C-alpha cells in the first residue's frame, strides 16, 4: 500500500475523530512504521505495542498463559486477547492485533502453515476476526499482512462510520 492510500485512510479517521492503535507480533512494528508515513497521523494514531515474545503478550496485553498453552501464540484466540488488552490500555476507536507465522520455527502445522496470519479488529464494541495465508519470505508475509490490515480498516470504516 502506498503512502497516498494510507493518507486517505488516516484522513477518513481524522474526519470522524477516530483513533487507532496496534498490537503487533508477526508484523514486528511494520504497521506503526507505515501509518506514520501519512500526513497528520499524530491526531489519530495512538501507538503500537510490539509483543513478539509470549511473556510480553502476557505482561503488557494480559494474554492468559492458559490460552497460549492451549492454542499457541500464533492463534486467533491469542490475537483476540491481545486486541482486548490493547483496547483496555489505549482505548482506541480501532484496536487492531496481529499474530502469525512469518517464518518457520513456531507452531506451524499442515493446517497452519508458515504464512498463516491472524487478525483481530475491535471497534464499536465488537471484534472482527480474520485468518489469511500469505506466501513468500518473512518480509513479504509481513508486508502482505500490513497491507491486508490497512485494506480491512478502510472497509470497516466505510461500512460503519
């Protein structure tokens, strides 16, 4: 997604006086890095918490150890807990969390291959969940996940605001 596309999304949020925050794992800060390229981001972007390690997910976002044990760090259940913890911390109008498998060595299986990414978007007191499988290098997976999130943000905005 190019800077003018992100600027368009940020302007929509600004027009409605809406804020956005991210809890990033698989994207490792890429969402924050991309959104600040838009003009006027400071009025709508509250911040991003990169919680790459399980203990940080627990400590900062309140992800339950039991959830991590039952479902793994790369799961929709963990992503949902991340987004609720983020919303509790920053109270953004759009709270968005992302986890997933950008490379080998985590919880990949035949049903959850490398490239699987989970998204939770909390707005208007509800969560929308998404699961996508991207291909390519870990950098490409992160880029595709980042673009997916900005695209979904705009779709949700256009439907609800």
